[in-house]
């Protein structure tokens, strides 16, 4: 059996121990945490939006006042719509005579179920009709009444905007108004148009 050189064995063992110690120190150095960076805080807000379907609208019936004969003084023809059809009721004053069609404008639409519907009348609640040679007549005080469809709200309201709650999606409204007729109103055909704004949310 050879025992070797004891001093050489000690040197090898010392070297091995020294290398091992270096490895441990390096590993420990890797685990030391670095200085903390500047602390930051973040907060989040949830954003939400909804795209609604557009309103489907039709105007199957226009407003018609029929034939009118001026009276003994400036007066009016008042068209009051009803909720069952476009056939309306026209009343006159100061000897004005109205015959023929008395038809309310009819609007039909569709919106999602159970939504409030706002209908805004023309600006100033009036429009001007034009006739022969630049003659004019004023249509004012528009009146709205609900027709077919499951909806709730106040009919014939005088406010600029009329509100309904439409439960079934489909709705029908009828629109009337007051036509001013001057005693000296020029004979001829008078035409015009009016715009209603429909909004739901």
C-alpha cells in the first residue's frame, strides 16, 4: 500500500476546499437582492360602452287638411288625431269651412323591447306652408297620439318633446296640428313638410 506524500495530499485537499468555498460564495452573491427600484403604483378604471340599434321608421300617411274655404275672420282648422287610424277630426271657427280629407300623419317604428322613446316636435312647434305667388300658411301646435303597439305615455302633450315607454318594440303614432287660415287667404294648393326627431336610450 502506498501512502503518498502527505504534504502533497494536504495541498490538494486545501485547493479543493478553496475551490469549493469560491463556488459557494459566488452562488451566495447571486442570491443577494439588488437595491430596490423606485416604487410605483397603478390603478385601473373599467370602460364600458353600448351600441344601440338604429330606429326603423316609416311614414305611410301624410297630413292632409282637405279643402278649406276662408271665413269671416282669421281663424284656424284644428286637426285632432285619434289612436285607431289616420282619419282625424277637423274643427273650424269664424265661418271657415273644411271638407274632404282630414288625415293625420302616421309614423311607424321599431326599437328594442322596453325602451323609453322621446319624440321632439319641429323647432318652435311650427312650420310654414307655401302656396301660389309666395302666399303662406302656418301649421303649429303639433299634437301626437299613440296608436297600435304596447306603449305608455301622455297623448296630445303640448311640450316640445313627448315621451313614451315602448314595451313591445313596435310603435305607431299619429300627428295633427293647428292650421292658421287668414280671412284673405289666397286660393290655391299649399304644401310643406315637418320633421320629428325620434330618440331612445
